[in-house]
């Protein structure tokens, strides 16, 4: 009888959704702070079109910003809304479109200086292999919803 009771107890413990840990997590992790996860930094990649194309193959413009709801477009350090804001763009700001996130929701951009050209940022010419941008201009990630590709 004792063996049957022990077997039932072990079986119910094994089938428990808590896996028998009970309050072990609370005991062993008492006093520890929950870590805040951050997406970190993901450099904008240039040269994704291959060695036959400019390092950033397209140009774009910031569009659809609203003074009430979205007065500026944040430039992020990585393609996530939780990533650090590293700059801001206004409606009509020119961009060089270099890469995009897998889900197409984020554009990796290089921002030329006011009145500047792609040549000023070092992305008008091809590069031999894709790599992270490390040039003189600002770069980061912006929401694709606020970018319109343009000719030239």
C-alpha cells in the first residue's frame, strides 16, 4: 500500500505543470532584480546588392509624419521599437536605403548631411562584400511605414 501511495505521489508530481519545482524559483532567486532585455546595436549593412551595385542601392524620403501623432521619425540603433533612439528625422528628410529587416518593417538607412550627396557618405560606389556601415554619416534603423523610395 505504501508503494502504491508513493508511486501515485511521484506520478502526480511528474505530471504537475510546475515540474515539481514548487516555489524553488522564488527561493533561489530571492532578492534578484529581473533583467531588462535590450536589443543592443545592429549596424546597418551596406553592399547587400552585390559588387555590381552602389553600397546603398536606393534613396528615400521621410513621409507621412503627423505634427500631432508622430512629429519626427526616430532613428534606432537596431530594427526594434525597443532599441535606443540615436537620432530624429523630419518630414522630407533624405535617406539612403541600404538594408532592411527580415520582416521588412525596418529600413537600414544612412542619413546624408544637409545638402549632402551619397558620395559624402561613402555609399555611392560598390563595395566588394556586404559589411556594417562605418562611414562619416549618421546611420540607423527607421520604420518602413515612414519611408518612400525615390529615384536617384
